[in-house]
C-alpha cells in the first residue's frame, strides 16, 4: 500500500524553528509536496521536491531523501499565523495522496 | 490569480437525498480531483478525472458517487443517496502540468 506518516502534533515557540517530518512507504511517485491548511480553509501549496535535496522558499524549506524514504518541512522565524495543519503529499499515477497532517501549535 | 471555485459553500441535506456539488476548475488545467475531509482528519482522495473520464478512484468512491464534466468549465460530484457518514468537507482541486494542486474553498456537506 501507499502511506505517508507524519507526527500528529508539534508545538513550537514564536520566532523559533520547527521541523515536520514525513516518512513514506510508496514508490514510483513524482515528488514530495507540502501543503498548509488553516482551520476552515482549503489546503494551499507550499513546496515541492522532485529531486533529493533542499528547496528553499522564504521562511520555508523542504527536504527529500528518496534513499531514506524521508522528507521534512522546515519553518523558520515562526509567526503566529503559521499555526495550521501541514500535510505532506505525493503525486502518484493520477492522484495526489496526502499524509494525515501535522497540527502545528505556536506559543507566544 | 486563477482560482478554483466551488458552490455551494455549505449544503444541508436529508439522509437519502441526492446532492450535487459543483466546481469550476482553473480553465487550462488538465486533471481534476475531488477530495473529502471529515472534521479534524486527513484529506482523502475520492476521484481523479482526465480527458473527460475517470482516471482513478478510491475505494470510498462507490456506486453512490459519480462525477461529470457537463460542459467545458464545470466539474460536478453527485452523491445519489446521502448517508450520515457522508457529512464532510468536499474539496475540488485541479492541476496543470506543474506539480502544484489548486484547491477550491470546499463545500461543507451536512447530512441530517
């Protein structure tokens, strides 16, 4: 089967750095993506890793290691507005499969 | 900026009734999807649609569900006889050749 595993919750302090990990058991996918979802809102795309390594987009970075079946999302200089759920996802065949999501709580 | 639009934003229906959820994907996109999300849970894949036909569907997408693209712009999800457990947020999404999926704001379906 195909599955993506993420921690269910992570807590961090405003201004700090937090890493959300994603491990997967699937093969033959095009790349690993990350989506953010605020309460009551739609998932919005954050980043994509097609190749191994680090991709940086402002305060957010994402990493993929296919040999380790592992990726992570790194959020720097955390702001209160970053409180949301974060989903890793893979595009395989004609569907996008999402992990169960990590709820990020940010403390002032 | 192009966006995916969904209507209605909230639908309340009685158990056993049929509902149609509507979506207008981004016009030059190629793949269209329906997902559902039960409150507090993961985003679950229902179905993908490409080249005017279903390309893949999940085990959730049983005979109660159907999708249509009746014209060049709309993409609909029909649930024939709703059950209480169909209550969820339903998201439409579309992708082009890039990796990013664009999601609509969702339709909250409440079955009573």
